[in-house]
């Protein structure tokens, strides 16, 4: 097939195949280490899962990026960290577990700890965005053609409050969003309103989604 491609597409194919092979090499290295009998931080995790949280997240982001690039899928959902786990993230500078820190009891010190863990989680996202931005797609890049929605299911996890949850959107969605906008809707606005708005921008013709009551002005 490569002999029938023009030089630009041939280069893109080589890059795509090399990206896949690099992911395979990393997974094989992880499997070899975890099957060697050495002690593991996560002994119950599958053999292909690295102990390091950041390494695992980057692998998952890389898989999504190559899947988008090859049009294997156009939709992906990724839960960065389960809400109910007690796993610690030392790289965040905090020794407290995620779930325990989320129930901070309005203690300023514990709120600060929980914020640090969340900042660390969010700091993983630019890696994915950079990956998408470096992949050519037509006369632009893959990030231009994509909508990335990142957010939390809770506004105040201490009381399991699902109101005013923090969210951000990155990417142009092939021109459906202009960006550079901050929206603070009324306190009673359902989160589903944002989902409905994005679905409409992407051409999905539905009247409601979940408990939506209308669109968000984006």
C-alpha cells in the first residue's frame, strides 16, 4: 500500500505505525517487569498495568490518540481516577488518599490537600492535548477536529453535592466552538445542559438529555 501513497501520506503512515509499535514496546516492558516476580505497588492489577499512575495515564492517552488518528473510533471516554479509591498520589505532594481527602469536613488544610491531588490529575491532560495537536489532520491538526471535555461529577465531594461541577472544554470540534470563553451559569443549571449543547453543536438532533432544561450559552 505504501508504494501507492504520495510522500506526505507515506510519512504519516510510517509515523502512525511507529506510534503503535512504541506503545506495544512500552506495554511489553511493563509486562516483563510485572511478571518477573519483583514486588509491585499494585499486586492485584493486571500484568500490563504499570505501578506508576502517570505512566498508566500516558499509555491510555496514547492509545486514544492513535485510535482517533486512524479513525478507529470518534468517541472515547476515560475515567482518570475512580472517586472512591484510597489510592495516594505522592507526585501531587500529598500523602492523603484521594477519597479520604475528598471528605475534608471543611478543614482548610484538608481542602488544600484535596486541591493538590486534583491539580495533579488535571496536569495529566495537557499531555493528551499536545499529542492531538501534533497529529496532522487535513489542513489543521487533530485537536482542531476534536472536542475534549474534562470535569468532575461533584461540586463539593464533602457532601456529595452534584451542583456547579467544574468542567472545561478544549479543541475546536472542527469549528463548532471558538473557545476563549468562561461561563458561570446560574446555580440551578443542570450539568446535562452542557452535554445537550455540545451534542447539538456536533449535529446530534435530540430535544433533551438526562435532566436538561435547555442549552448553555457557549
